[in-house]
C-alpha cells in the first residue's frame, strides 16, 4: 500500500530545489556594457588617433569581451543578484583590466 505523504513530500522537495539561473543573463549584459564603456574610454582621452592604435591591437581588446561577460556573471551571482552593486563592481573591474592592457601595450 502506498503512503500518500511520501508523494506530497517529494513534490515539495522538487519545487524547493529548482535552479534559478536568471542572474546569468543580467550579469552577461552588465559585463558586455562594461566592456563597451571601457572601449570608449581611450577615445575620450586620445580621440580619433585611438583607431590607429586599435588597428594593430584589436585582438587583445576583443579577447577581453568574453572575460568581461564572465566577470559580470560571476560578480552578479556572488552579490546575490543586486544589480546596482554588481554593475558598479563589474564596471570598475573591467575598466581596470582594460586600462592595464592598454597601458601594457602602450609601454
């Protein structure tokens, strides 16, 4: 004879163990926007001459795009989906990486 309580318990356990991965898309968007912002900063300082510099070094900066997206996802998940704090921290981290690469290639 079946115990009906086991069915009820197993259903409630399945509902409580669902994986919530909605933070990954938002974190990826934040990371990509941070990469675009970091890409725009050299243009603000050096103007159109930045295009000549990017002509030869674009693979390095393009390689930072997936890194920025992963940083955005990781920080957004570590901060429990708090968008404001994760966006600020992601922008700061990606701009620091971008600036370090830019200065390394300039020097």
